C-alpha cells in the first residue's frame, strides 16, 4: 500500500509507521530516510530549529500542537490520528531513560512506545 505524496514536498521519501512504533523513533526514521537533521525538519515545518529535537525526546514531554501536527501529517503523508496513536497517554508517567527490549529489537528493530511504560 503506497503512502500519499505530500503536495508541498513531493521529493520527500515517505516512511510508513511500524506497529506500536514510538513517535520519536518514527520521526528519526523519517529524517534518516530523507537525510534531514532535526533542525532541517523543523525548518521545513516552519518551526524553530530545536522543535523536532524536543519532540524526539520523550523526557521533554513536548508534543506538536494541532497546527504543527497538521503540517507534520501533510509532510510525512501519515494521518494525524496515526501520529497521535504513537504517543503514550499524557496521564501515564514515563521512565526517563530510553528503554529497549534487546530481544524484541533484534527481531524487529524499532522502538515501541509501550517499552517506556514498562
């Protein structure tokens, strides 16, 4: 199933989210596929240079607002609801250091948001 092209930036590679993938890991994969730094992606979104790096750090507890989320959805070709599903519920306390399950990661190499709640 192909992802829709972004009408603003048709030259960007589209990256489909994996099951249970964390928002920060998805952003990192999208940036890597397109050879973008977090500052460059922030600029493409019309944001300050540090915004995407804040979104990629669960410990900062920063999330895109409605307008930023709409821009990100348009740029990545991923539906807003799907992007929001990659966040942990705000009422759930996260463990600050990034948590990984080595066996799970060896089998399927992407970070799951559920690991942060374990």
